[in-house]
């Protein structure tokens, strides 16, 4: 039986948060998760445009720009990849 691989794109500007998410996802035994990390808005947008990912985890805050802007741009580009907005902020707003 062929092993299933889930290709995950993480767009996160904080390396510490990347390491935490990578550690958590590496504990998953099946299916295999392949994680690609982009740490800028521009790099994330370019990766989204490839359409190579099964799911995208998008940080709410990306330095000068934010994840909402990137989400809107992805929608405008007719992105079909599911995008999950994540944040390390403690505020519910």
C-alpha cells in the first residue's frame, strides 16, 4: 500500500514558532506530513501560487504585512488550497 503524504505549507515569520509546529507535526506517524516553511509574505505567496500543498497554515502576523492580507490575495488568485489562520497572540480579537 502506498504511503499517504500530506504536503503542508507553513507561512510563519517566527523561527521559534516554526520549530514548535515542526516538532508537533513530526510526531504524527501516519499519514506522513511534509512541512515546507516560508518566513515572508512574498515567499508565502509564491509558495501558495504553486498549488503544491494540501493545506496551508498561515500566521496572522507576518512582519510588515499580515496574514489577512495574504489570505485575501490568495482568494483573489482563486487559491483552492485550504488555509488555516493561526496566531500566537493571546488576545481573542
